[in-house]
């Protein structure tokens, strides 16, 4: 009888841990926050876009949502573009921040961006600058960062995008 109770308790603990606790622990290890919410000072000066080679762009005040990508996964990129379309009536600027170290990597990302016919602008950042930035994460895959003015307010996974959408919707409500 004692073992049955202990076994049932262990099963319940594993179930609750697997479905409710583990995603929060994973987020903490990957992004430094349990829920995605954060309040870190983050000033973005983007080196160049695929259209404006050699120029620097200051990101304007307000809400900015960027997807950090080492390569453009078609599924994730199109989901991110879907978020941008969903919030097109709101004062939010969406862009993709491609992580590159060489001009060749930038050309490959730019070519992928054009091939997918993505309307969200593509900017580039070096791995070194990203490591020094509050936007960095321990994840190698794509992830989403939401900034409000000069503050990083959200950092989390790009696939699935449900948490980022829910967070942005709550943030934009009056």
C-alpha cells in the first residue's frame, strides 16, 4: 500500500513537472527568465540592412519586435511574418536580426530573405556584438525579443510564437 501511494505520487510529480514546470526551467536556462518577461536596458544600433549597405540605423522609440536568426528557417520566418501582419494596425516595428560574421554569411541570409519574399526587414549583427548585447540567449535556434523604447521587455522562443503573441497583446492593451 505504501509503495502504491509513493508510485502514484511520483507519477503525479513527473506529470506536473513535465507539462508545467519544465518549460519554465527550460526558458530560464535558455533565455535567463522563467516567463520571458525581463527589464533590461538595451539600446539597438543596427549596422546595416540588406538594402542600406554601409549605413547605421537607430531603432526609433516605441515597440520593436525582432527575431534573432542564425539562418532563416522558412517555417519560423513565415510565422514571424504572420505575427507582423497580425499587429500591422499597432505601433510596433518588426524586423529580423540575422547573426553573421562574414560578408558571405550576410549574402546568404539576404538571398534566403529575398527567396522567401519576406516583407519584414532584415538587419545584420555580428556574433560578438550579440554576445555583448542583452539580446543574447543560450539558444542557437531562432528566438524573439520585444523592446519598448530602450528596454528589453521580453525574450523567448520563436517556435511556437504563442507566448510572444500573448505577451505583446497584453502589453499593447490600454
